C-alpha cells in the first residue's frame, strides 16, 4: 500500500530492534514524474507505508543507512534525475537541482539536509552512496557524483555535519548512477570498499585504494554487503550476479551458479539438437545446446561465439557454423575465429548506431543479410561488401516528449537527437518486402527491395515510441505485427499493433494484457495462423485469435523482463533480461487448442513426434549437484490431456503398437515406490532419484511422459546408474526400447476411451538401420522375457525350499530327512546367487548356471 507506483526501489532498511519497522527508498519513475518517490516508513512489517521524506515529483531517494548504535538516526540520499527517451552520449542520466543528503534523529518523522563540504547543485551534485562505520558511527563515508574534480569519496567525522573530499580518482568514486555502492568494515573504520567497474578497497580511510575485485572491461559492481558478525564474509552484486567471499576477499564464489544472464535477443540454428544463441549484458555472447547428450545442460554444452555483448545474432541458414553479430562480426564457430565485416570499419560519424542493432537473414534468399544503423544495409557476399538500400528512416524533427518535463533544459544535446532502425523484418512471402521500425517511433515498408520506402507508422505512435520488434507474417505478405515499447515515454502499458494491408491501417491488439508491463516482442507461430506470443517487461502471453485477445502463458517462468521470443519446431524459447533462457517444450497443444476443445469434458491432444534419444550418454561419474545445470527436455513421448473435472474412477493410459498390442499401461491408481524403501535398498542420497510419475485424474491440463520403453522386467537387483542426474535418475533395469514406428496413445476416463496416433522416430544422428533396430529389440525383449521367466522360476524354487525347510524340521532324523535335505541341495543349486561381474571370471572359475545368475545375466544384456 502506497508504494504500488514507485517502480524503482533503491534501498530497504529493517530496524534491527523492531522487524515491523521498515524504511524504503523509492527512486520513482525513471522516465517521468510521479508522487510515489522519496523515503517511506512502515510500522506494520510492510503492510502499509507512510511517506516521510519527499521533495517533489522529480526527486527520488537513492540510498539509506542507519546509525548502527541508534536506529532512530537515519541517513537518506535524495536524487533528482531522469533517464532520457534517447541514449545520452555520456551514458548518464539528466540531472536538475534537488539531490542531497538528509538526516533524521527521530525515526524518520523529521529531516534536515547535510550540506557542509559537499558539492552543490551548481557543482552538478548527482547520486550519492553512503555508509556509516559500525565501530565508529560518527564516521560516515559517501561516494559522490559531481562535476570533474569534485566527484569522489567524501568522509565525515561528525555524523554528517561536515564533509571533506578524501579521494577524487574517477575510477573509484562518483563514476555515475549505476555504481555508487560503498561499505565500511564492521571492525575497522579505516577499511572501506567502493563498487565501480572494479570494486576497490582502502585501508587508510579512503586516501588510497587498490583494486579488490574486477576484470578488464569492467564487471560493473553495484552493491557491497559485509557481515557485521563475521567481517570476513563479503557479498558483491554485479551485472552478472552475486559473489561471496568468506575469507575477506582472498577467494570468491562464482556467479555461474545463478541463472542471471541478461539477454537482448534469442535465435536458433537448424542443427539437431538445435542450439540457442544470445548476446548478454557484461558476459559476452553464448551458444547452448537445447538438449544435452549427457542428461542435463551444463558448461559442457555452452561455448563462446565471439559476438559483442549487445544485440542480435544471425546464423547463416546455409552453414550453421557461420554466425553474424551486432557491431558487426562474422564468426566461424568451430575454430572461434571472427572477422569484422561492418559497413563502416571505423566509425567516423557517417552513420548512427546504438547498443543493439538488427542483423537478420532473408528467410527467402539465404545469401541475403541485412544490418541496420540509421539506414538499412544489405550484403549478399557474407559481409565482404555492403549496399545501402534505404535513406535515413528516423524522425528528422519532433517535439521534446512531455515526460522529460523539468529535465529538458538540462539535456546536454538540447533535444537534438536522432534515432536508429531498431527492428527489421524481411517478409516470409515476398523477397522484396521488408519492414523497418525505428527507436524514435516510425515504421516503414519497402516492396521493391529498398528502391522506395513508404512511411506506414500507426498514428498512435509518438516520438521515441520504440519499435522493439516487427514480425512479418508467415502466411500473408500484407500482415505484420509490431511490439512498441513506450517505457521511455513513461508508459508501462503494452502496445502491440497488427496490419493486414501492408501498413495502410493498424489495429492495436492488447486486450487481456494488463497495464504495468511495456511490450518488448511479438511473434507469430509459423505452424498455426493466428497463434501469437508476446513478451512484456514482466510476463509472456498467448493469443489464439490473431491478437484480438490475450491470456498469460507464465507457468513456472519467473516474472522478469521478456526481451525476445523464438519458435523452433515445437518449442517456444524466451530470452529474459536477468533470468537467462527458458524453453517451453512441445507447444503442440496450443496449436490444437480451439473453442470446441475448451467445451469438452475430456480431451487427449495429438502428440508430437517422439524422438528416441538416449537418456544419458555419459558412461561414468556424474557431475555433483552443486554444478549448475539446466534441465533437458523430456526423454520420451509427451502425452497431453485435459480433464474438465476430477475423474470419478481410475484414469488409464495405454500405449499400443501398430498391431494393437499393449506396449505400456499406466493408471492413476499406480502407487509410487516410497523414498524410504528406495533409501533402504540403495547406498545413495535420495536427491539423485527421479520421482515416479503418476497419471493424474485431477481437473485441468496434464502432461505425462512415456519413456519409450516397455515395462521393466522382474529383476533380482535394481540400481541407479553411475551416470546419474540429480533429481532425474531412473531406476534400472528399464524395459526394452521400442522400435521406431507407429503407435497409439489410448486414454480411458470413466469407461470412455480417447485415442491419438503417436509416431516414434529415431535420433536422426543414429544411422542404424531399421532392420538392426528390430534385432536389438528382439535381443532386449528376449532378455526381458528371460528375466521374467527366471524370476518366476526363482519364486517357485524359493517357495519349494521354504516348504522343504518346514517339512525337514518336522521329519527329524532318518531317510525322509536325508531325502528332504538332498532335494533342498538340488533346489539351492537351481536358486544360486547373484555374483559381482566387475572383474569378469570369479576366483573359483565359472560357476554353474542357476536362476539367480541367469536373471542377472539377462539384465546385463539390457
């Protein structure tokens, strides 16, 4: 309550003596004025907030600090800044008077400014970061942004009443709004740390610094935390994630255990399995397999691709080994060699650029590659030469956006900004039709390969409404979709437009997408006309009627910035800016969904083609659970079904072969093996075990995976293979692998059956003939039969031996007892015992065959 419209929270303080007492620094809207900014206080644990420090609608709060000995004393930084709709060449924000440091000694009820010795508004005072020395609370440090010579590290020895600049090195303090973190060692007021592109450490109260943690090019650190109880424990946050040291910075944890990649776009290639590509903020570009051969997606399946950290990646449709990337390079993946192929090798000001620029192949002319700046370039010879095929497509003049408000006069370039082409969409139907959108709010189309262009901008677009993506339809040349991001105009609503007449008219199509998330991307499913996907600054949405209505498609996807979406085959891939790549496996139910299905009480969806993969090709020791890993797609056939209400009886799923013979049967009444039983029989932690999947009879959508095996055999012994995957290791032995071919999925609910054809294909990388696969099946199914028969025989032998033992006890001594004992010895030879086969031939030479050994040996064939 009272903080719904703050948009940016820069600091939170919790009273160490009263956890219900909370202070929040709200910076407010980055692109506009609003009232919910300043310092807020809650006395009910965050249920409601009261504004306690506020200057005006243009000034927010950037930092907070308690006096460690008295939480009634609070320091707060106010910051009057605005991010421009365009990118300021200096990289910073635009400032006006209003920034400063304030202090309260009555728990936040009243405040007064602290100014003595600090830069003034006339001296370009900007953002500040503050830190109070826990062991000497009258000493306070500040990282201060101001004009050259006055920016840097300041220190107060009298609880903020007066200040002195102690360091003016621009590498360390006062660099800019993104790097103002500062902290003091709890046990030594002389030791301070400052976050910047490198994190710096001083042991003489800020006079001199040494680099503490960082790398060439800059890791861009923002915040520092030091444990009050154990000062050797230090945490740093950066663009890449968070790292922790437990020994005062001698060594650090890794940020590679966090899915925090900030991607700008996503694309895929046509290899099998396909690769996913993206360029990420501060961590370079990367390619990753969509499915690993080793059971989970790890560092083994990622590699660098030599593309600059921003923007697009385009894969040569004729050679997936060749990539093109923003700013502009051509990479050979196999050797990692790259070459600059930009139209302007030395940027002398002939063209305008921004951080992320389109690099797109024509879907109809695979030799044609487009690259955009403020004009559109075209190459047909792998970037060795370029042709300009458009004029400058950006706005020549415009009115300064109203949301810049009081900051307009402080713009260092006085509003004389021009945009760039931000989105390029070659047609899927006409080779000479190309759509282009700019970041300053224009859309153009050419239908003659760039000889002439028409401005087809929707009338609703204002200057600096960014055409984030344009999607040309896969079905109609005149249809296109445009995702417009107006966040830079202080508008967090989604704006998605559709044209069906080559841009002559546009319709806004956002019904069902709530306010609060600017739109970044819209994509059309290439298989079903009218099926659209949209990504905003917080969620993903789906439309089944060409954008007329939308609904969430969030599932387990974290709410974060959804920057781009790609459809590859039956998969939907999302590039997030902050939570890495996410893949929705098998979207075929969405392609089948319609109004009639929604009315049914039960529906079994037609399954996608199932590929027979090997679950894990690793023959040896697994990676430990602490090694970060992405989840592989399901290793089997995905069966989706819908129940409008809970089933009144058992639900069954049968897999039938082309002769209508049952291959596998599942039921909602199946009972999973308890983990307690599994733990008692296997010498491993239970976090390796794949949970048993039980067919559901509950209402709603359900996804069940058949592992493409027949039922497992009756076995004397079970094991979890050494090549385990955490939380996903099946118990062996499995049943025989099915032969690629035609099958049927049959779902039965309350006595009524529903069937769908299911096609199983072999991993196309495996060149084994179908005849040999049948031979493999005969061998495996024969082994299963042998295991089942020997297991049954063993059961009978053991029953006989139990009876003989009972009767032998009653027989006493004599001929009958001797006969019973002799018969038991013969039965014991038949029963036998399993043997370790690790070293081959046992020490006592080959043992005679018995049912236990046969069961074990048949299992070895599987």
